[in-house]
C-alpha cells in the first residue's frame, strides 16, 4: 500500500509542480490511509487533481474525505452480499427439507 500511496503522491506532485513528502511524511500518509484498499487510490488521485485549488500536495484528510465514502459503500456491498448468500442458503436448505418429506 505504501508504494501505491507514493505513486499517488508523485502524480499529484507532478501535476501541481511541488515536492513530494519526505520518507517521514510518506510513512504518515501510509499510516493514515492504510485501511483503504489500494484499488481506490487512483480514483482519489484523479478527484484531487480536479478539485485541489492550490499548488501543494493534498493532506491525508483530503484523501480520507474521498476514500471514506467509497470504503463504507464497499463494506455495505459486502454485507448485503453476505446477507443475500445466507438467504439463498436458507432457501436451499428449506427446499431440500421440503423435498425429503
């Protein structure tokens, strides 16, 4: 994940013609953003390229504002999917029991 964050920061730094954070800063970004799947980072990077108003690297908070709703939506999808699988399994069990009778 740290490599993915570094790539995102490099893209943003190049876009805004500013410096990337040093290793300490990169470690802090990685620490704060590590709970989010790396697959969401390109979307957040694109959004930040569009919405960032100043020629500086967006703060971790800016990433989190974009990533958090995606993260919550993904977990809701997983929860709903698990719930649906349980309903289907219950239906299959009930149908098998009904056929056995």
